[in-house]
C-alpha cells in the first residue's frame, strides 16, 4: 500500500471501482498513525467508500484522526483479543451483511511494505474470474510461504513469473493484506481466538486449506515486496515506525509456544525434533536474558498445551512518534496487539 507500482507479468490491477461486495477490515492496537495511514490508503488509493471500511480496535488505540474515525465503521473491542480475536471479530462484522462476498483483511502496519497500489479492484476481479470459481477460492494473500518439512519452518515463495491467472498456491501467510472469500466464513473457518498471537495466521490458512479451499499468493504483489520479506528487509521497512521483532522479546514466547500447537494441529510427528533443534538455535541467538527466558517459557507452556494470552508477555510500544507507548524503550513488556 505504499507504492504506486503497477502490476507486472500480465496481471490487470488497473484502477477501477471496488465492487460493493467487498469490505476492508483494518485491525489495530496502539498504532493510530499506522492504522490511519492504511485507512487513508484504502480510501484514496483503492477507492473504497468509508462504509466499506471496518476498523477493529483491539483494546487501546484507534485512528490518528477523529474525523476519519467518524467516517468509517469503528468496532472497538473492550479488551485486547490478539490478531486472532480481532480479525475474527472483523470477519463476523463484515460478513453480517449477506451482500458482502469478500473481506480484505489488513494489518495496521501493512502500509510499510511496498505493495502495488491500487490493487484491490483488480485482485477481486481476477479471483472471481478463476476457473475454480468462488466455491474453491478461499484466500488471496499478498505474500505467502511454504512449509519445507522441518518443523514449522517456512520459506517465502516468490513466483519467478506469472501463472496464467496471476496466482500461485501457498501453504500459509502472514495476514498482511489478504482477500478472504465469504465461503470460508460460511464453512465455519474463522481465526481461532485461543491462539491470541503468534502463528495464528498460519493456523487460519492451514484450516482454510483443510476445509477444501485454495490459498494463493498474488504473484505481482509477492514480487514487489520480496526484498522486504527477508529478515533484513523487514527490519528496514519497519525502521523508525515501529519496533522490530528483535526489540520485542515477548514475541518469542508466543512463537515458541504456538509452534508446538501448530505441529499438533497441522504437522507431522517428525516435525517435533526439527522444532526442538530450531528452538535451541533461537536460544543461542537470543540477544539477551529476556529473549532466552521468553523462548524457554514458551516451549514449556507449549509442551503443556497452554494457549491464549499470557499477560507476562505483551506489547508496550505500538509505534514511534504517536500514540501510547511512544517513544520506544524496547523492553518488550506491555499490552500485545
């Protein structure tokens, strides 16, 4: 959402009206500036009407402009339910209107990545034109990953060229900017709030595929942000706007814990050994005692099957320069998104 790059390789994402059957869901927690940026991009770049935008506020936060809040549809959750609970609430709200066929799920920091814009109208048109039709078209992600058979480790998939319809199947993805079909929700597949944070998106996309739907990556978008999906590229994209993953030790707890849950639900027994080896490397690479403690505690709770929020591991800093928790102190404590 932060690039004016057009589509490549034959994809037709030229500007055009977004159908009335599409609603965007922006999920935010403690990032009013970033959430405001994404919301304005949906209005100005994608051409959505204000009533086609739902902003779900996970506990504290909102948008950086009260007049913007007054224009769009605001859903304020009393407590922080994590991205799993937040996107679940957004999907339920979006699809409560029987005329809505597609929900465009946007993380509040997705505007920091160089996705082509506008892309939504063309993306919807191409998804609806696929030979499989809407019945099998579960979700189209902006950047996706494939399992490599070593625990929950995945590799970023960057299509070398366009497939005939501009989409390539993937296993999982981050939420990013994802188009989800109503058919998925009608089949009872919604984000599971028990995951709270950490691989909750992987769990969702695994369940979408297990329910018989396709998860595909938009080839042009994946190539546009490929450099920002590496560790270094991601850090550079986030620099100066929000803490990177290394500054938020609390994230390591949920990743270690929920990796075991992902194996239990969607993996194979042989993945456990790989995952333990991966966790050992993470412990060695952790930048300090807080990170190592978070990983060890997450592993222990994962073995015990604990899920949901652990108040000990939560976010303090949402973004730099605006809103609660700024300036950053990088200690990784406080409310999670």
